[in-house]
C-alpha cells in the first residue's frame, strides 16, 4: 500500500471558470488496473508499449492516459496505454514551480494554468481558442516538502473528440489551429437620406461644391 507522501493532486472540477476541463478520472489507485506494471509497460527508451500503470513521477510528454472516468482525488499511479490504442488524455509538457515554501494549492494551480498554457502555445501553436483543453497534475504539500517535488504534469484532454488514437506530441493526432473568421467588409453605401444630391456641374472655379442658397421659391 503506498503512503500519502508525494502523491500528486489532479486539477479538480469547478475550481476555475475557464475553457479547460479537469483531469477526470484521477484517483489513488490502490487497486491495480488491468494490464502490465513496472518494467513491462515501457521499452528500453521509455516509450509506453503495453497498457498498465505508471508512476506519476515517471510520466513524460507523449504518454497517453486512459483513466476510468469515475475516479477522483490524489494519485500515485495512472493507467497508461500505447498511443495507438484508444485513450482520453495525453501528457504534453512537464513544467516546474519554484520556491522553498509550499505556496498553497491555489497558487500552484495558478502557476500550472500559466506555464501549461505557455507550453501549449510555444510547443504546438495552440490555445484554448482552438478548442484545445488541458489540465494538470500538481505536487501536493507532502510531496513538496518530503520529496522536493516541484513538477507539474500538463495533460491534454479530448472531451469533444471522445476516445482518440494517435499522439499530439508525436504528430500522429493533428489538431489544427482554428482560422479566425475574416473581418466583415465595410459598408461603403451612404445611409438612407444622406445621399449626395449635389449637381457635379454646380461647383465654383476651384472645383468645390457651391454653397446652398436656401430653400424653395419665395
């Protein structure tokens, strides 16, 4: 049975109103998921080659995740699958928080919001405006203080696509930036009642329109 030290806390639902979704399906996995574990999950280069559990401290960009949708809470392991198999999430970046003193979960989440968004934009040219959603795994108070854990795991989620195959990181699951709508053409027609009724021949010697002389017959 794993201890509480160092477990990572997922981004929880409803904490921030934003175009991002939380990591659904993250929990303390005290019951092993079906599949392989340990050295059987990854090959010699660290690529996931079999479905199984991976320590959250071993997650890396390009790891594809398929956690059960009913799990919540702190985690020490997560189910991973080869990206050629259906999955609902993918690790796309690892970023770090700084400081000696744990700043609290809200501040760590704010750092994750900023740093993961920067990684998404700089690494993939994508943003929430493109319909891309992300969440993250955060270091806990215990992990910060007992394991010197400062790492934030940035995770793409695909709520609009459902289970997907392929990898955004590897380029086998392309997500194209949305092209903004072209600006509306300006209306060059004069508004009703403002038509120019000046006689082009009614000009002074310098070509400007002659001044009006008033109303109708007297």
